């Protein structure tokens, strides 16, 4: 599989996005502090961290299932290799995120 250029592009994009996001976020926070906003405004509740772990976990499970099904579809000659892998990865990764949304929604309703 020739996926190295895709991974390299993704890594470069992700790193660049993270650096720019952190730089902009720091500038935004400094501007808010100069205007007199309380620093506790920047603290996020701990309950959001558990949802982040759930989101990442379900996404990873969805991607893993997508890779497995893509491999099965390719090996039984139903689809070509690229279409099988990419369609299944995106399908099951997206299903994992949708499942996370409904779990978070139900959990937040219980917290209220």
C-alpha cells in the first residue's frame, strides 16, 4: 500500500494546525486577560475530559473496524483496494463519532 504520502501530509497538516491553534489561542487569552477577564474563565470542567477520551476511543474502534471490513471487501474482490479501505474507514469512523454524540447527549441529560 502506498499510504506514506497520505500519512506524511496528515502529520504535517496536523502539526501545522496545532502550532497555529496554540499561537492564536495564546494571543486570544492574553487579550482577554488585558481586558480584565477572570482567569477561571479559561478552566474547563473535568467532565469534558472523559467525553474526549470516549470520543477518541470510539473513533479508534470505528477506524479499526473500517480497516478490517475494508480488508475483507478487498480480499473477496467486491471493491478495489483504495475504495474499500477509505470508504470503510470513513464510514465506521463517522459511525463511532455519531455514537459518541448520542452517548454524550444522554449523559449530559442525566447530569442536569
